[in-house]
C-alpha cells in the first residue's frame, strides 16, 4: 500500500489556521513522517528505526524552533519588562529611594541576559513537551494510515493547546498571569537584591487558607542568606505552578557604593 495521495495532500482541508505553528507542524507531519518513516520502509513499526526517529525529532526541534523564534523574542522582551519592573520595586524597597536614570539603566542591562535565559528555557520546555507527545504517538501507532490520523489529531490537540501554552505564553499576552511571569518577577527582584548586596531574603505568602504546606514551610524558616535555598529546594518563588508567593529582602548597600 502506498501513501502518495496523502503525501501530496499537504494541508488538511478541514483545518483552520490558528497560529504560525500550524504550517510548520503540517509540513513536518506530511513531509518528514511520511517520507522518512514510511517511504523508506515498507514494513514494520517506526520503532524499528530509532535513527529515523532521532533525525525526525531533531528536525522538529530545528523547524519549530525557527517557527517560534519571533514569539520567543517577543516573550523575551515581555519578560524583560517584568524583570525590570520587579527589579525597580526591589530597588525602591531596599535602597529606600526610587532608582534614578543611571540605576534604572543598570537594572535594565542586568535583566537582558536574565530575560533571554528565561525565554529560551520556556521555548525548550515547550519543544520538549511537544517532541515527547509526538514520540509517544509514533511509537503507539504501527500502521501508516493510523499514523496519519494520529498525527492529524495530535496537531489539532497541539494547536488548541499551543494557543494558551505555547503561543500566548511565548508572545507574552498572558504573561502577567502565568508562572513564567512569576519566575521573571522573582528573578528580577533577586538580581537587583544581589546588585544591592542585600543581607537576607524572606519567603512571603498570601495570608489566606489557600497557602499550601510547601510554601508555609518556606515561610516559617524566616530570613536566609541570598544564595540559600528554601526548604522546598527553591531559591525564589514560585515553588509550584500557581504559587502566589514573593520575597522580601532586607537591607543592602547600593551597588554604586561598593562597585
Ligand atoms: Zn504553595
Ligand atoms: Zn507559594
């Protein structure tokens, strides 16, 4: 049985374009899976060809990485804004004055690398998750016709999911509400606390009944040196998805005094 007809049908006619990911995913599903996994093999499960699977995964990573590049840049900028915002708050709290233009500029500079790393990690995590799902579906499907249907269904699932988890997060539109935003704010505060040579940090929770035992454990330990980890193993919030905690820092020396 040959699958030329499917191979030539590059786009699912029933699919509606919901994000920039779709063309990349569709191209990958038809081109790579069918050609690399099936046109080179007449029999057997794809798992008989681990080398092909690896090559396929590598290609997904590269192509989707490129497709998501603009989104990652937008995310980076949006994370940088959050880092700077919380950095400025921490500065004001610790130094007792609002940072002047020079200090703001130094904070902004310090946050560039931080935001880039956060954005790249988020993109890698999104790609890892995607690859794992594709991998599982390929291994679970031993017929080519079945695989085509599986991949189509997977693409639909990924696209509906990516709207929130990949695309919205990567473009920063829901950044203010996401755990990624919490990480950016924490990282921003922490970087400024280091710049200001803060003496210690303290885990602060909301004061309601929704606070979990993990976060309470971090709170009751009290003040810790900046480089220490809290009992949960985290140096800063969030301790888990949906964590609403933040850090309070204690007196530091402005970095322009010590530099
Ligand atoms: Zn918690
Ligand atoms: Zn928490």
